[in-house]
C-alpha cells in the first residue's frame, strides 16, 4: 500500500510563494508519474502539473511560468514551487502518483490534500 503525505500548504498574500512537498511511502516502481491536482470550491478537480520518473513535466496553462514541479527519485518525493500566487490559485491541492507495478498493472494513489489560500 502506497501512501502519499503532503505538506507545505497555508495562507499567503497574492504575489507570494509556497512550496508543496509530497512523499510516497512504499514502492511506486520505476515507471511512474507524480503530480499535483487542485480542487476549488464548486469546481472539478484539475491537473496542475505532473512529472514523469524521467523528469518530463507538463503544466496547466494557468500556472505555466509561475509554478515549477520537481522530484527526488531517491526519496520518492515530488515538489511544487508556486510563485506569483493569485487568489484564483486558492484550492485544496492533492498529490497523485500513478505507476506500473511488477505485474504490469496500473496503480494509483492520492494524498489527503493540503489547503492553499491566497489572499487579495
């Protein structure tokens, strides 16, 4: 059983920065993608950024140029550096991991979510 533990959310003024971290306990094997999603009140969960085990990253258009996703494979940890935060970035941010296990089956796990609130 893989568990994802998030940290780093909080309250920040518009224009400020926050860094989210997500550590995976247990094996997510070598072929995996880790990412961050967010869900604002009354809205659907959306992808913010994702990064493969090889380091290829993609971003939602709304955060490109402001957010940076990175990872430490040795620690099974993914980070999201969020700069120039806007009130519309306010949401619960969820860490996600998708991987292929040793039976060639696709697996996924989600973190519990961390609140990010950006004040005007």
